[in-house]
């Protein structure tokens, strides 16, 4: 009995992995949406309403736009909006924490 055709087996494995990767990328961005919402909550708890209201509002608008795009099946745009919302919320939190932390040496 001849040995299994290893090059064909490797190509099959590569094709299978590429298919799984593509399917994962094309799916709904549930994790990105969750991350964005958590970052917004953290920014709110840090006082972003007072210290970085514009950034917080942008993050909230972006996560809402992501939700709408998700409902429309526009997953790539929803993912991009959710990622940007998370970034804005993180920046709002950072600014809020900096504003409420007493400076040392002054």
C-alpha cells in the first residue's frame, strides 16, 4: 500500500484553515460590539460625561451606528464602527482619569 499523498493532505489542511479564517472574519462582530460597550461603560464610570463629553458622545454614536449596520448585515462596517467606538471610549476614559488624578510635585 503506498504512503498517503502528503502534499495533497497539506493543501487540504491549508484550504480548510483558510476557509475557517474567512468564515470567522465574515461573521457578526459580537466581540467588538461587546468590547465597545464595556469601554463606554468604563469611560462613563470614570467621569467622561464631565471630562470628555465629546469623545464619549462620539463613542456612543459609533456604537449605535455599528448596531444599525449589524442589523443590516453590514458586518465589516459594523466591526469598524465598533472598533472606533472602543478607541474613542478608551481615550475618553484616559482623559477623565487624568483630569481626576491629582498631579504630583506641583
